[in-house]
């Protein structure tokens, strides 16, 4: 084969702002430092060439002339599949998210993050197009040389849904490397001042899609506050206002339990450079999500030394392995009791957490092994 014989779909590299894009960017940066870097070509739209990490070669295809993002991605994938099949017929093609093309590459590795849209129908939208794309991608996965999932839960869900599958490998996500400087008391105090945070706080990070179940967290926090004095609850990120979308109604949930302004902080968007200090300054990280393909925010929190408690569902027990740090995602009583306990006696760091199990080095070894296996 030619020197550059691993082709990566770079569509997601310019789509920062959601989970799969963050994963793709993190993976591309790690591959740029791996032993396979000299063999990789990242194919990107015209507006995304600057997003390719230093160390990886890039090729540019024209942007699809489509206004709707889902349709644009669909057109892009069909164009890219044909391009790879024509120009790199012997290469290994790595799709960083579920993929569909009428011209399927001869050797392919596809990453499946989750099957959440099948469980939470509102993500399909009012039209049938999103469902059509999802089902088409699910059918095409049988043609894939290898499937990679983020968690054992997603692997088992995919196997249950599809039955017969190609070889499958589970490779967990790793936390961002971070900087030791962001963990200093001075850096933490600077972030507190920048976002108007109190000295003591509990933290939620992770978006406000309706499956994130943040209304349950707010209600549980209110009940715990009735039992004892609690640190302030920080809900990081932009609070959604357009309730026509499948999102949590944060302001309504806060109004129902009449929390004081000092009890809940809404700092808005957090700069990525401040995230590590935000985690480090929190006494506790709380993640009530009903479903995840992996669960990166609690992993990021624990990697910063912040104890994390999560809903006992889907893939989250693979990230937070200690049963005493998990709660039933509904109704809110289970979480309220755990929060009240943490308010009286702060929880120590998760005893079962081992960062070596989620290291970039380990993840890259597994990815490289998969790509080499498919290329041989």
C-alpha cells in the first residue's frame, strides 16, 4: 500500500460544541502524536482545513451545498465514501461517527458512540429524515471491517439491536491532558472570581438535552437543602431558552422549588481553558443523565481530583465503578439522600477510580492496534 494508507473522515473536526465533535478532535490530536501519524490523511471540508492537528496530512473536498446540517453531513459522507473507494481503494477508512455511503470503502473502521436516538425519540425531530439516516447507518454497519464503541454498554446494545456484527472493540475515552498550573489555588481562585462562583460549590457540566435529567438534580438539591445546609449548586454552560427543542426546562424547575439566587449559580459558557480549574474547585460533581454512550464529564472531574456521583444507568457504571457513588436517576429521593450525606460529610475521592484505565497512551495503543489489524 501507499505510504499514507489510513484515511480519516474529518467532518466533525469543525463541528465543536457537542460530544461527538469533542471526541473526534481529541482522537485526531492523539493520532497526530501516534506511531501511525505519517500514514494518516484527514479528509475535511474547505472550511475545516485549519482544524486538522499539526502532524497529520490533510486533503480538502468541497463543502456540500446544503443548508440543513443533517442533510449536509449525509451528502458529505456519500461523497467521501466514493472518493475513498476511487482514490484509496486499499486504504483503511476510519469514520469517527456512524457513517453511510452508497460507495462503501473496502476496508473500514466505524466508531459508534451510542444508540440514544432510538431510546429518546425527540432527537429524531419532526421529520423522517433523521430516522432514515440512522437506520441506513445501522444497516451499513454490517459491511464494516471493524466497529469501535466507547463503552461495553454501547457494544452490547448494538449487538442486541443488530444481531450479527463484524468484529467489535471497546475503547474508552480519555480525559484531556490538562495543565498542572490550572490546579493551583491561585488558578482556582481566579476562575471563581471570573465566573462569580462561591468558595464552596457542587458542579454540573454536560449540556441540557432533555435526557440529561437536570430537572431531577435541581429537585433533589432542593430537597437536600431542606434537610441541611448545602454548598451552592453550579450549573455550568448556556441554559437553553428555546423549549421547542428537546431540552431541560431549567428555569421552571428552579421556580418550582423556590431556590435562592445564592443557592444556584448559572455562570453561562465556560472557556475550555478554565474547565480544569472549575473541576478542581468543586467539592462534588453530580451527573444525573438518563443515558450516555460513555460519560466524559464525570471522568474529567475525577481526573481533576473531584469526586463524582452519577446516575446508575447505561454506560456510567463503567466510568464510576463505586456503587456508593451512584444513584437512581428518578425519582429524586435517592439523589437527595446522597447529596444530604455529602453536605454533612464531604465525599472523598472515588476509591475505585484509576486514571491509568483511561489514559491517552492506552487508548492510542488500542486504536493503533485496530487500524494495523484491519490494514494487514
